[in-house]
């Protein structure tokens, strides 16, 4: 069986061809980083217009690399939740058109569940049941994942996602966009304990939520204090920037690691799967690996190519197909946020 998967939840236009044995025949991702760089974050209208321009060439290239045509497809899958409404609609309309013309099943993909399934694809082994940590620009949440189709939210951010906080701190420090890689590079020369920054909820094991808004504000206060300020006019010393970046990154990592360990303890599971763009952060990967070695649980980290948004992880649709779960052509997008 050959499945075309489409991903347009935010600012990456992606398509892939996978088989029911989870073989990846092709994967194409068109990034929009340059389009959004000047704004320091994703602009929804720009993102959806870029998807319109790129969706057909990306699908065509994915099919070409796989060495097949539309007639060779057995099903088409598309991420329909959560995400930016305009972006989701572009992918869904493309998928509906292919399903209608080729008379093949249409499968809806939950973008967040797919991030965890990336660990299943990369590892080549069953990772369920597990605790799933999804940490990205728009989402930071912990899930009890009984199976690929059975997810229950344990906790999530009550304000900003970790990736959004990275972007805003990078902007304050004039490090550029996207913020995650920029902060990581700057932090390499800094001291993680240079600035005393908060770790919200870390000492409350009964609450598996996250909060990064106050942490972001604490960084701002270390730089300029309260009130309006043009950060572009700042003249910070390189070591100050490095220390602030390192201290911020360490605070975020402390929260992500600490809450993940608390979730493992609460569920009794011995497997942790981590996906999403911030899962590419090397300090987070190092700390989680150290804890896995120390405490003896199984750790599956999405590889860098599958951590950020991509269509390969849409292979979770194979699980839905096996369960007979397909969608009618009048299905709508559900931008979110997703609570369960």
C-alpha cells in the first residue's frame, strides 16, 4: 500500500509517500523561514498564501522522488488539526481533490499525535504505551499514549509554548529567527546559572502543566526592566547575551525534563517519546538521555529531520486505515487548540 501524506499546519509545506510497512519512499519540505524572518514569528496570512503557491509543486516532487504517479496511490492523508486555519485548509483541499479524482480513501491526521508517531517511524519498533512530550512553536504538552489512536492529555502550557518563548527571547537578544537554533548557538558560550530565572510548576508534581510567559518576562526584566523598549537599540555585551541565552535555555529544559519525569511516575509507563521542533534542541536531548540512563526508562527522540514539521510523520494514518477510520469528503479543519 502506498500512502501520500500532506502537512500544512503552520509554515512548512510538506508531502511524503510512505508504505503500510512504514517505508519512506520520499519526503519533501518547503520551508517558509525567510518569509517570516522579518516579523520574528509566523504571520498566518503570509503562511497560507505561501502554501497555495507551493502545495502542488511539493506534492509533484514527492511523487516524482517516489517514482510513482497519482494513479499508484492507495490512500491520501492530511493533517486537519490543530494548526492555522488558512494553512490547514490548503492541505485539506489538495487532499480532498486527490481523493475524489483517484477514488481513494481520505484519512485525517492529528498533527500532535503524528509528532509522537515520528518516534515509532524512526525507531522501527513499537513505542506504545508511552508518555508523549510534544514541544514546538505552538504546542507544549504531555500525553498518556496508550496506543497510536488513544491519546489522553496529562498537561499542557497555560500560556506560551516553549518554541514561541524561544522566538521571543531570541528577538529580545537580537539573535534572529527562528529563535530555537539561534538561542542554542548563543547559549553554547554562556553560563546556565548566570541569571536566576523561574521554573514554573516544577516543584508541583500534582500539576503536569507548563508556563513560559513569566519566564520570558523574567528575561526581559534582566535586560531592560519593565516598560516599553526598542530592543533593536540595545548594546549588550556578547558574554551577557550568551549568559542570558544559556540561563533561559536551561530553565526551559529543566521544566520540560522535570515534568516529563513526573508524568512517567504518575502513569507508571517506562517509555518516553519526544517530538516537535524544540525536540531538536541539543541541551534538551542531552538532559533527557542522561535521565534515561540514570533512571532506566526507554527514551525515543524524534530524529532532527522528523522533529520539525514534516509529512513523514503523517504515516500515523496507516494506523487509522488499519482500524477502518476514513473520512467523508465534507470533513472540515479543526484549528484547535487540542485538549485531548
